[in-house]
């Protein structure tokens, strides 16, 4: 816990802006939060929307370090969605025409698909991805604010039609797969927080059991992450406060423990990453600073105080596979 804090937050931040040498600039620039996936200690894949709205990929391998930036062609007005299934790195974007496009990178060194696949349909927000076995699940907010999903498999590609989850959202759905269930949390059009789930793999058409409305409200997309035994939910409240809830097994069904106010404030979507017995939370503070707090998943105790990383960010931080990546105030891309 202390070691993680020192590694990620004690180093001086935003080297080119602040004149320190603690964090690493990846070069290039972005107009959105970076997207990150990978395998802890082995590789990290970063995909960004460039300053020209182009889509770019860079990866780190333990044996060789960082690659250069690779242009994927095409363009997006939003943060890309990225996920890995161990065979491919998948990227799905909202195109500048609001249509939805997919490309995949063959691990470990490529190549990328030559062309983007039009997944059909359209969205007004960043897509959401999750992988399970050989399945890639995609959830989007439709142009009618409806919630739509489809899946891809290595054997047959994308299923032809979209499924629909009743209800609506103004934002990116939050998706997590844990213990054979696909779990979905959305910000409703009333800013309410709604939860739904389905067993995997689903047989289409899927019969969703219905939404559970959680107390409280949010003005940003929710964030879901599972640790070794629970599904964890963090939201930005309508007061900009940071709130935590946990889904646990009661012995006969899954239930929510209730909200915990973690103190502090954020002006963006929080991000979570589970590491061993710790749940690590990163937020962009109301002063644009990057703040860190963790919970011991064996005792459910959060750090009392937030740790502030030096420097600042212009978007919500992204943490995945042990790698923290941010968009600096100069739109540069920085990694810890």
C-alpha cells in the first residue's frame, strides 16, 4: 500500500511542464482521457484520440520497453474504448459520424486489421467494452439515449443485430464481468444510478431481470471494478463528492452495502483498479490535481486521507494493468 502510493504519487508529475524527471512523457498529445489495457508486469497498451482526432496506439513490453506511436487511421471525437482478451487488443470508437467502428491488434506485436469494421448503429458517447473467454461485449448509448449491446467472437465476428436493455442513459455505460455475470451500471436520464446483470454467456435475445435503482445520483459515468470477491462501484455525486458502494453475496443473493462518502471532490469520472488485496482509486480533483486513495479489500477500510500527485490533468486519469496514464494540462500524454 505505501509502496504503491510512493511509486504512483511521490514522483514529480508532468515532466515537461513542471521541469521534474519523475514521470514519463509518452510523446504526442490527446484531447480526451487515454484508454489503457494490458497484463500486469508484461505489457501495457495505450490508445488515444490525438490532437488531430486521429486514433493512435503505443505499447510497452517488459522485454523491450515502449514502442513508437502507431496510427490506426480513422478519427474519433471521444475517448476510444480498449480491451484485451489475451489474443487481441480490441479498440472500438465513436467515429466523427457517430457510427461505431472496431479494429483489433494481434498480440504480441501486431499487425492491426487493415481496415475498420463498421459495427452498425450509432452512439453519442464513448463505447464500453468487456471480455469473457472468447467473447468481446460492447455496450453503447444510442442516439435515442437507449442502451444497446452486441458481442464479437473470434469464430464468427460480430452478431448482426443489436440487443436492447430497457431504459435510457445520458452517458457511457459501466460494464464489469465477475463470477459468471455481466454487470451493468448506468447514469439514468434523471441522474439516478441503475444496476442490471445477466449470466454469461448470454443466449440472444437476452432476458434482462430489470433495473435496481440505487439511492443517490451522479453527473458523470459510473465506474465498476471487481476485486477477488466483490464488485466495486464509485461515482461522482451531484455535489461533486466521491462515493463508494460494494456489491456482495448475502448467502442467497447479491446485495449492495450502501454508499460511503470518501471525502474530497472530483470534476470527472473516477477510475478504479484492483491489485491483489487492494482497490485503488484515482480521481481528478476540483483543482485539476490527481488524487489517489486505496481500500484494503480484506478489511474494507479506505485510507483516511487522499494522496495528491504533483502536477495536474485536464481529464479523468486512467489506471489499468498497474499503469496510470493521464492527459496533462498541455494535452501531453504521461505515464507512471
